[in-house]
């Protein structure tokens, strides 16, 4: 960590939103639920109408360029809600300005961008948190707690799913239709969610991956609309990901499941979690609805104020990107491909 590590600000953390588009609706809901720990102080977006509308909710200052906001606004951290291909530049600029970062998925698009982010974060000493909101769903948090307690013993297999019927049209899809701006297709977009969830539950470092991609329905987009990925982790866990924009999955499809030497667990990711140890009756835990973005933002504010490590930093962001890039490479080369990690970028 750099000797110029930014001082830890007191609560509430003053936030500058970078981008005021669609995903900021969910983020804004999270900030409204955390008035004691966060304050949206500035909003930057080149579409002035969007910036003004979002800023009006919080009495925040408006900027048409986030670089100006970084230089002038009284903020401690930024929340990056931009199209995929713009993430790297915004993260690096924020790091150089000494601002902590919450960044929507994906962290970035290439190994070169990941290396640049890693270097900027190390040099600046800022905290980066990947906005992996599904980690804050109550069944996911409970599953991680049970796995870490050793409930299932050694984990053998993890499966994750995130599929739905997406009503995108050529007119509504915008920048997501282009592989240059999205980074690929559905896998690096919605498929990022089951990928980071797999990483979280597997509890190891991804080593290699292979995949099959399909375009079942959204033929107007450049990338795939569906993907299935297999991942091997350094702790022996085998993982599988199923993700799609083409269809609604069958009603018995779980959001995630884990099998270990002592039993198994599964969940719909929203309302319940069921585990069963070998030779025992299944146990089901029910959950009340929760606002995972509120929990995510509370976690970010606490991490910044206390200097504690977020659940997923740039390290995990790079590992998730590594899984996806390996999946894409495996399709191009019809092979099993090695996974890029933060450690491999440092040693390269």
C-alpha cells in the first residue's frame, strides 16, 4: 500500500456518482436507506438531464464530466455506474485523485485494463469494492456462513444460475449490443452475477475454465445470449454456471447449490435456503425480503470508514473477469483455458 494512503473519512461517506443511468435507480434506493452512513454529494453524467434528475433526489452538485467532479467536489468516494468499457478509466482517475471506489460489474474488460487498475490501486492505497449485489442477498450470506463453519465439510461442487427472458430489442439494447462496449455478450453482463457468486461460495482461487456459448433468440446482438461454464478451483472445487437472456428457466432451477462431503444445500436466492446433512432430515430457513443494494452500500461505507476489507475488492473482480475471459478463450480455441488472477498479473 502506498505511503500516501487516503485518510479514513468519518461517516457519513460523501459519495460522487459517476453515471446517472438505469442502474443508479437501484443504487439511489440503497443510499436513501443509509442516510447516517452515506451522503450523495455530487453526480456526474454527460447527459445533463439525467444528472440533474438524480442529483435532485439528494440535493447534490451536478457535473457533466467526472474528472471535473473528482477535482472540485467535496467527496470521499465514487460510485461508478457507467457502461462496461468506461469502467477502467474512471477507476484509475478516481485512484489518482485519492477517492475510494465502488464499481458496478464488470470491473473492466481486458487483462491489460485489469493490470492498470491493480497498479493504480496499489499506488494510491484506496479501497475498491466491486458492487456484487447478490452477495448481500440473505440466503447467500447465510450459505457463506454455513460453508465457512464447516457444515458440509470439504466442498466438492458449486452450481449457480441466473437466467431470465430478456425483452431487449435492437432499439433498447444500446451499447450492450456491441462486443466492443460490452466486452462480449450476456456472460460478461448478467452472467457476471453467477460468476462472482460461484467464486464466493467455492472459497478458492479459479484455475481453469471452459464454456459453451449460444445465441438462442437475441440474434441482433454481437455476443452470446446464453452461456454454460465449467470452472476448476485451486481447492479442488468444481463449479458450473448457467446463464441466459433467452429464456425463463424451469421452475425447479435453484439460484445456487453446493455439495460437500457431509451434505448439500440449495436456495432460490430470495426466500429460502435448505440444507441436508447425510442421514438427516432437510432443514429449511426462510428469509424476509431485503434490499441488497442497501446492504451493499452500508458495507462499502463501513469498509471505507473503518479501513476494513470489502467482501470483494479488485482482487475478486479480476478473478471473476478471469473466469469470463477464460470462458471466451475456451470457445475460440475449443480448449480448457487458464484463468487470469490478480496474482498472475503481478507475476507476469
